[in-house]
C-alpha cells in the first residue's frame, strides 16, 4: 500500500540519522573526501520525494535499463520512500555511504546533501520519485566525484516498470491525488526512459508533464 507523503517525509528524516556511517562491508576508507550534492528540481509541476544519495564503487548499480527494477527501487518509484533502497545499499560491499534529503523538493527549489567518498568508493548515485506519477523517478547513476572543484549534470526521468501508468488518482501519491493503493493492472516489467504524463487519468499534462531533464545536479568537493 502506498504511504502518505507525510509519512514518507518523517521516515526520511529518521533514516537520515541512521544511515550516516559507511556501508557494512566497506573495506577501503583511505582518502576520505567530503562532497556537497545539490539537486535542483527543474520541472514545472512535479514534486520530487526526498532525494537518496549513495557513494559507491564501480560494482554498485541502482538499476539497469531493460531489466526489472528491484523491490527497493520499485518502492522508491511508486511510494517516494527511499527506506528500503538505502537499507539494502548500506549492507553492500560496494557501498561506502548513504544519505537522504530531509524533505520533498518542490519545482524550482534546490537542496544540498553532504556525503563522503573514500578510496575506491568514488562514484555517486542519486534518485527520487516524481510524486505525481505512478512509478516515475529521476536518477543519476554512478557519476565519478570530481577530484577538485565541482561537476554538474542533468538527470532525466525513468519508469520503474513496476506499476501501470494509468494516471488514476487512486494510485498516484502526489498532488492533486493522494492515492495510496497499487494499480493491479499489468506493468511493463522493466526500467526504461519515462514517456511523461498523457492526461489519461486525473493528472493534467499542462501541469504535471515534463520534458527531460527533470533535475539539475551539482557535485562539489568541500574538503
């Protein structure tokens, strides 16, 4: 069952304090570096759920295009909750640190999340749900953190393929809907680039549709 955005936000705040340490199996912690990851929502009407950020090595993959989403990613894409995704990542050999934003990100707004890298754990990934959708999420995958200065990229929207894109308000957690159920109709079954909002249900494309990118992300080394 889908959670309310309030419960998602409360869970994110609690998780932020729980997931401050290195991954359970991180074994290379030489050369610790601190980074500020600033995410800006560049959509017109989509709110982003609390953004999850992961510092990892070359072996970690949040998802693969054309393959099924993990249950953890599906929860983020359908409910906006990063709890399962970050809990799973935090126990992997390939992950060093995880972090999550303290709140949702409204259109035009920015938030900065601090995270550390170390040694071979030099890549950063980030993800968040576009909450006025069935299972759309934005993601940045495995960007190598800069040795000096900053690096900026644009992030596009993906479809988790875990829920049908009915745009029915009963199954959409964000505005104007507030639905908490999972659409029982067959879904695509694999992750792909999202095709946007088409106005077939309770969502107006003039407000909630987008043209990629959906977020601008800057990674800046701070020490």
